[in-house]
C-alpha cells in the first residue's frame, strides 16, 4: 500500500462538511486531547479525555466530561480520575468497558506501558479487570453477534509483513473474562494494511448489519517538512472494513488529516501534522462526525461521509 499517495490523493479530493475544536471546561491550564468517542449513558452524553499540561509528557490523567453544548464539554465533579492515556470506550453485554494506556515510570523515565481495562454499569464504579501485553497500545474491543467479542491488537515491537513497523491482530472471544494478555498478544495478524516503515492501529470498532466490522483507525509514517526539513511524525485518520470470517480487509481509505481541522498549537513541532483518531458518531442525516486528537494538544471534530456506507448500519454501541 502506498499510503503517501493515498494521502496526497485525499488532500486533493477531501470532502469535509464541518470542522471544530472541542472546548473543555473545568480543567484550566491543561490540554485535553486523544479522547474517547462521545457516548450516551443513562440518558446523559459524555466523553473521556486525556488531560495534560501542554509542556509535559507521560503525566496525563483521564477525566470524564459531560456535554454542555455543541462541541462543549464540562468536567464532571467528583468523577473518578484514571492514571491513563488515550481513553476508549465500548459497550459489551450492557456494560461500559473503558480502556487506556497506563505508563509505568522508573527513576523518572518511561519503563514500559500497558493497556488497562475497566468495566461496569456505573460510571462512578467501574472496576479494573485485566491488563494487555507489555508495551502494546491501541487494543480495541467490539461486541459482535451471538455475544462474541472481537479483539483487535496492535503489536509494535519488531518488523512485520512488508517491512511495516506495526501490525494489527484480530481474535474472537466469547466473554470479557477471556480477555487476557496472552489472547491479545497471540491474535492472528491481518495482512495488507501497512507498507515499509509505516505503523498504525485501530481506535474504534463497530459491528455492522452486514456481519462485518467497521474499524476507524490511524495510519502513520515519518516524513520531512518541506519548509524547514524537520522530521515529522504524520498521523492520519483512516478506516477499513473487516470480514471476521475470511479475515479479508476491505475498503481501506483515509478519512481525515491535519488540514481538515482548525488551527491549533502542537505539543511539539514534529507533531504538527498529527491527528490521532478517536472514532465516529453517525448522525441522523447519514453523515458521520469524526473525532480526533490534534497535534497531541487538542481534540477536533469534522463531519464526513459515513465511511461504512454500503456495509450496513452500525449494530449496538451507544
């Protein structure tokens, strides 16, 4: 896959209907970025956000925010604060599942990191139930038909097919009690997603009426800025559809990139072309609101065509 060519083609032909940066109240002096998708729970609309000072790194916490208006969110007083990065949510068996990355420090330096998972029916009383593999981010779950649960992994500790810097694995379990580091680590890898030195992962998965799974994710590579020659980490919003029976990857495409979102100050200059995907919410008009972290310092929203059009509507979820 020539992702750079796809990126250039997308830049020339992109169709964005609306764009905004989200505002967050109750966390003055902090950035909020790399959020979960917005979700409805017990009649109220929420979002989990990664909260961190602009000039700090690996010192973030995850807070719960309640919708206060269009693209406006307010911190929920008294809500549990998690020592995590990059939160994500899934609804499985009527329970909320909250996942995120926990960074372990040693002598002031990053030692390793893990995916932590919480579950429950009360947002104020989710309990921690399992941990992902050592040094693996971007593990995602999706409820399928028959009570099955799809598990997406994102190994990035070597060189993979076609010289890629990461892979995406997929496995199926029958219960959250079966979600273990070994199951995630050994999820068979999907093929044809990455080219040489590219990496990426899933950010939100959706079970579709066709029986397939729609995945909103990110694709990444290093590039050189044309103006000053700085090495950049480029992250774009992407999507694909997985046939869970044949394991075929269908309809991969880029659905958003940095230029789609309003201007904002990046955390670091090398991240100025970075959009770390949250996921989509399908609208009543059939289009989709795509949410994404922007430059590791803000959260944005753009309105796009439904990337899974033609594969059936989304089943379940929020």
